[in-house]
C-alpha cells in the first residue's frame, strides 16, 4: 500500500507541476505590455481551476478506493462497485486534470468523460453516505463534475476548440 500511496503522490505532484507550467506558459504568451487579453485570461482560469478540482477529486477517489477495498476484504461485498468506480473515476480525473492543466484541445472530451464518471461514483457512494469517507468522495465527485461541465461549456462543445 505504501507503493500505491507513493504512486498517487507522484501523480498529484505531476498534475500540480502541469498546472504550474500552464500558469507560467500563459504568462509567457502575453503581449510585450504584460497584459493578457481578458478573454484569454478568463479562458485559462477555467482550465486551471478545473485541473485543480480534478486533481483534488482524484486524491479523494483514491482514498475512497482504499477505504472500500478494506471493507470488501472484510467481506462487505456491497462496497465492491463503489471500490471499482472510485478507482476508475480517479483515473479519469487524473487524465482530465492533466489535459486541462496544459490547455489541451482534448481537455473537453476528457472532462465530459470525467463528469460522467464522477456522477456515477457519487451516486454509488451516496448509498453509503453515513460513512464519512463515502460522503467525502461523493461530495468531491459532485464538485468535480460541476467544474468539468463548466469548463466544457466555457470551452465550447466542439472538441477541437481550445484557447
């Protein structure tokens, strides 16, 4: 499990580095006067905010996966679906976060998939919302789905559109 936790931390650190690179890259793209066009700046903020929310959701889903795995090991098989959805959702959150962080044209379809995964994960975790770990995962998934939907709406529905 320590190896898995280390892997999660590496992925989160890489995601944060990508977000940091996106911020520096946006600053370097500004005109010589130093001011970024308002639309460009607002567009970039949506991508970066979405990347952060996705990274946070990934971590919460990974924690919930671990929680559910322990329950399944203890014979509580009703948590198996939540366990699988949590780890799959974490994967999609990681991909959406990385693509959003670098303002990829593929961020839109990734965020659409992430929002759907987050909705499914939240719905399953809501079945066990009396458990703090499950409630935290459901809440974070709903927040991530909302952020991804906002980013998709802002970026446009054409998958080839980006800043």
